[in-house]
C-alpha cells in the first residue's frame, strides 16, 4: 500500500472538498432527523429549471459535482500547459484495452451484471411511456450527474491511485479500485443520511453497499479500458432509471 501514499494526497484533498460542503448542505436534515425527500427535491428542481434561462443554467451547469469538475479541468490545464496533448490521459480519456478484442464484451457483461444486481432492467419497458418533458431528467442525469461524477472519481481520482509501475492487471490495480470506491461511497453518505435519518441505519447501509458495488464494477471497467466513457454511459442509464423509479413509480 505504500506505493499509493504519494498518489492518494490530492484525491483525498478533493474528497474532503466535496464531502464537507455536501454535509453542511444536508446537516439540517441529519441533525434534526427530518427526512430529505429526494423525489420532491428533483421534481421541484426540474420544475424551476424551465421557468427562466438563469434557472436552467444554474441547474445544469452548477449541479451535482460540476463545479469541482471545472476546478479539476482548470488545474490540469495549468499543470499540463506545456503538454496539452497528455490532458486526455489525465482525465481518463485514453484507450488501453486490457482484454484486447474481448474488452467490449467484458464491459457489456459487467454492465449487465450491474443492472441485474440493481433490478433496473425491467424499466426499459416503461421509458417510452413517460412524458416528453422527461427530457429534462434525461439530460440532467447525463450532465452534470454522470459526466461530472465519473470524470472526477474514475477519470481523475482513480487514474492517480493506479500503480505507476506499469502494472495493469485487475489484481494489481484492485487496491486502487477499492480506495476510489470507498471515496465514491463516502461522498454519498451525507445525502442518504438526510434521506434515512441517523436512527435508521439498515436502509442506509443497504444503499451505501449498493453504491459500493457499483463503484467496484465501474472501477474495474475503467481499469479494463483506461477510458471513462463506458462508465459515464452506465452511470447515466443507472441514475436515470433510478430517478424514474423515485419520481414516477413511487408517487
């Protein structure tokens, strides 16, 4: 684990910078045990977004982890100003298939495994029946949610946690994947503490375990390709279907 120590500093600083403001945001719900209603919050947010251009811009350009992604991009542009061509590697946009021609089938298999675990596959039948205005939700779950989270946690953080020795196997990179997954899961703790309450730990642990499993699968896919795009697509589909359940099917 010692070889990861130097690389873990900046990811840890970024994690703290993300978690502290998120915790402060949801602290009133957590400390007073007032449950945060995700469905109502999402519905209200998207409703407000269509009222004027300012709301649209603030919702889609400043939502989720988008501000942190802007900071990461700015820092990387400054650091790599003499070698801009390497920026795509810094963001997890290279393509180094670990399994050769089998890499794409491996990604598809892992994605199917995840959607079977999550139980979201049957929802594909429901999607065409949703209102056209649902395009707002479809767009929001792509950007900022899927793109900002995957670029930060897989493209930026996991890239820095991976061994610099050139080792690329799943086993040798697993410690980095697990650390990245732990960071990804920790980031979600404040919001789900607000949802379930500090005295209702069983659903909280279940949800965080669910997020952890996704993080491991997403990390393995990234290690297999060194490209964040497959993870963005899977994350997008997952969050869109998950929110459809919360907003449309439980209300």
